[in-house]
């Protein structure tokens, strides 16, 4: 396996080595593009090329990291990497590195680590959720079966662990604690809230662990390996936790309301699988408070949703109920808190982009 810490790279702004493709060639070849909310990066003459060059390096090194001499392991590991994705977590690592010296090679390696960690969890999540598609392609367990998919997730996490160990004990500790939270979040989602636990608070805790923790680690690692002011780390951790929760809240609401998204995930998947989401949890609370329309809608949601007609009816009913609008309010509150957490950062494109991203995650229409 190739070491992702390639010390032959020149510093940002001084061009790439002759052996690497140019910025535009690499970006087009790998399909890289900045997600919504990061327009300020593309518009900056210095930051834009630096970020996009490093994203191309991340993409190249992701493929190197998962390459395997075993044909089956190679095919299963490449499955999700080649399906694409927004690469939001490595992008946040690279962006936050511009609070220090983003040209340091360890920054790119840290970005590869967070994306590999994310990919590993997706293989496991798809098995547990029985998800048929991921990023527009059949999930690994649909192609090779559950056991191979789980083992592939383990293998990719092992590769991430090798790379992060090369970054030192502090990075290894951050990744290990983050992965622990990812696992605990999945465990708590699986077993559900305790009898004395508020379901909504339990839900928010689950997504803070499952999504917020890795987003927080992404920005933190970028700052650490760019040698940024240590005071910025706590800011980026708080921001990442909150924007991660906002992102997942919005994603879950979008799923259950039937808004079409370019994710390959069919609207209402969470409803059909019985995955608890904020709109449904608020609907149950409304039913307990005497809302008869909530009671009737829950009969449908808790019934047989195997047919597309029944699922479409449940999605439509939930979309029209006030709990969906209430869920959007909660998501935007988390996004606003994420933006407020950025106050100590210096003004500039990094801070502006992080703020715009927080807005974009809860303003998605498609």
C-alpha cells in the first residue's frame, strides 16, 4: 500500500510535481466538484486552486489506500470509492487547514483518513439498514452479500488506521475516540431509548455520535496538521458537531418528506425500514398529546409499508403534517448554533465557507 504522506509534493501555490496531472485534468477525471455552500472557495484565486488540487490528491490517494492484490478485496473496497460522493469530510479537513499552513503533506493524509473512516461505516450501515442503493449504485451487500460487505468495511477501517498511525499518537487517539462514538451511536440507534429517556433527546444524541463526531474530527485534524492556532481546535470541534447534527436532521427530513435528492436513496426508505427520524418522533409526541391526525397517520406509518403505494401515502401524509415544518426549525437551529460557534475564527474565506456550508445543509431543495 502506498504511503499517503507523499513528501515529494511542493507547497501550495508552487505547482504540482511533473508526475501528477494538472488541476483541471485531475478534477475532471475524478468528477470532483465543490458541494453547495462552498462557492466562496471557488471564487478565491489562491484558496480555490489550493483546495481543488488537494482534493484531487485525496481522490488519488483514496484509490491507492484501498488497492489490494486480492481481486475480491480490491473490487469490494473500490465499490463505494468509485461510486463518488461529495467528499465533504476531507473537504472540511482541507479547508480548515487554511487556518494554518495547508501545504503540509500530513494535511492530505488526514483528509484521506477521515474519508476512509466514513466509507468504512457506510458498508456497515448499509448492511444494518438493508439499504439497496448507495450513491446511485447497488450497495456492496446486494452485490456480494452481508458478510463480505461487513468485512470490507473492516478492511477499509484497517487501512485508515494504518494511515492515521503514521500521523502520530494524537491523530490515532482522535480517530479511535471518533470511531468509538460512531459505534456507540449505531448501537444506541439499534436498541432505542431507555424507558426513562426522551426519544427526541436520544435521537439527537445518536446523530451527534454517528454524524457529528466525524465531521468534528475532520476540521480538527485539518487545523492540527496545518499547525493552526490550538485555540481554533475547540471552535472547529463545536462547529463540526453542530453542523453534523444539522446535516443529518435535514437529510432525514428530506428522506421522509419525499423531496428528490441525488443520493440514490429512495424517498421514504427510513420509514419503510422503521428507522426513527425527527419527524416521526415528533409525530409520536403529538399523538400522545392528543393530536388525532397524528394518531391516524401513525397507524399508516406503523403498518405494512412494503407496497410502493402505501409508502407513498405515508410519505405524503408526513410531508403535510406540521411536525415536518417543526423538524426543519430544529435543523436550522442547529445550523445557526454551528455558525455562532465560528465567532472566534478570523474573518476570511475559511470562516465564510464554513458558515455558508451550515446554511446550505438545511436549505437543500434537491
